[in-house]
């Protein structure tokens, strides 16, 4: 990797290149972030840090049109979804600005059979390294930066190599919002430079959102240096339909859960597990919806991403899967596809299909649905649709995932914790839990 490059996936044209940061620039970023930490955490009161976050939120809203266009040309996101992402990021900054005082307040501990008092005090750790993905260039940064900045940590941020323009735009926003110099520093680093930065004694923790492979590599380096890590990795989220009063609405929910960001979301519904009583009609309706959606589908993030997805689908078909909607790839454009008849012998049965491909499975019972849903190395999110809420909560209790949504999709919010189990990673972002990941929970015991 010699540059960070903006390549428009719709055309394949290279629009702009950004030079890789030199080793000296990486060192300067770490030095600045470390120096800024002592001012930002100790001399800037929480009220000041919260107000800076509110200004960051306002600037996101004021610049949302320009910000949206940037990521549309970087990774192909439909413009309306790009604007929605910018606005969601603003909500996250405001959420932590509004709630940080409560979240960071001293927590009293009730003593049993002893005099005096005890409490837990939360305080910042220092410099944190963020390694961000391309699929949500603003939202993912907000999830990491907002809670940690308001807590008093400082940020060194490496964005995905195909998102250098949005990375630069965020740096401009933080500077315009009035963060102290060095408090938020963007770098265009190589993997080798990042590995060295993780080992740097000034870095106190690392947060990565990305692939399973990238997460394993970062965790390995961080483990050698005893650094705290939060990993939000891949997912193959089940969408379980056991009963419904309105199959058309359920199919529409399934489509929305699969096609957000052209299917390029870690927590998108990817495996549709349908009770036999509904299976044939569900497949027919979903197939038609995917065919109808095809003419307006956006490109994937790159030609390479589309090629990889095509290879996964081809292997699945070779292993006996049936394509009920689909077609040929055109550059970075991949047609919405429905796969049925996928067996556990096919690699795609357990792979993450990152794009507009839905795999549909038939089950005959609640027990079979749970067993199939859990038969994956991933454990990020899940969706349950049923008219029986007792059944929904039984199934929710048994799913090996970090998140369950019952009879709704698209319900993520700043106050709701986000994260998974198994090979989907560990740690949580957003909500109260997101601000607790990189703070020192110091016990103070008084006689």
C-alpha cells in the first residue's frame, strides 16, 4: 500500500490519492496525543469536553450534504443513506455530551459489615488508537470517538485506505469544534506502522471495527503488549420467522435488514430462517422484491468486493445451492441475490456474505430454528419475527449473539449497546457500556 486512494466504485475512476504518513508523522501524532491527554483529561472539565462534542455534532449536521457526497464517492453508499449516517453520528456525539456526567459519576459501593465508605471513580486512560472500516466512515468513528473523548482520552485515528477524504473531513470538524491540538489526530498509516503504534507505551488501548482477519491480527499484537482491545468484527445474523400476521410486512422488514448499505453491514440480516408453514411464500415474495430492487441497486464498495462476493456465490452453487434471484456482476455492481438449498457442506453456509445476498433456510420447529441460528462462528446480532412474544423471548434467551431485535429492524440507537460474541468480537460500543470500555474504574475506600 503506497497511498490512501479514493476510487469511485460506480465508475472505477481514481479521484484522489493521499500520501501515507511517514514514520516521523506517526511519531508526531503519538507525541501530540500523549501531550494533549494531560491537558484534555485534567485541565478541561467534563462540561468543556461535552460542549466540544456538541459542536462536533452541529458541524456534522451543518455539513451533512458535503459529508454524504464524500462517502458516496469513496465507497458507493446511496446518498440518502449517507445523509442518514451523518445525522446518526451527530446523534451519538450529542448523546454522550448529554449523558457523560451521569455515566462518569462516582459509583457508591454498599459495604457489608464494615464502616466507612467506598466508591468507584471513572477516569481516562490516555491515548487510544482507533482502526476504522470503510462501510460506515462517520458512524463508526462516532461510536469510538464520542465516549472516549468526553471521558478524557485522546484519539489517534486510522481510517480505511479507501476513505481518506472522509477521514480528513472529520479531522477538520474536530479542529473547527475546538478540540485541543493533538486530542484527535488522523493518520494515513500502513498495517506495519499500526502494529508498531499498538506496541508504543503511550497507547493505552485499541478499538478496531473490521474483518475477522484484521481483528485477530490486532488482538495478537495488542496481547503481546498487554493492551486493552475492543473488537467489532463480522456477523452472519439470523432473521428468524416463526409466525406472522402480515407476511408482506415481514418480507419488507427482511429486505430492509438485508439491503441496508447494499448489504455491507456487519449486523445486516444474512441468513433467513423461515418456518415451513411460511417458507415457500416467503421465498417467492423475497425473490420478487429482490428482482424489483435490482435496477436501482448501488455499487459495492469496490470491484474487488464484488468479485469476492461472486466467488462465494459461485462456490455455493457448485455445492448445490439454488439461485432464485440474481444475475451477472457488472464491475462493482452486484445484483440482489437469493440463495436456497444451501447445505452445511458449502463454505458459504458459515461465511459472511458481505453484499446483497440472502440465504434462506427452512425449519419445522422453534428448536430447529435456534439450532440453525447458532450454527455459525459469528454471534453479532439477530432478528426474531413471531406473533408469540413468549416464544420470542424463549428464542432470544437461547441465541448466542450480542443483540436481539424482536419484530423490528433498523432499531439501532445511540443509547443501545452494540457488540457481539464468538468470532464477532468482544467489548461494547454505544450506550452506557460504550463509555466504560476505556476508563480506569478506580476503587476509593475510606475508613
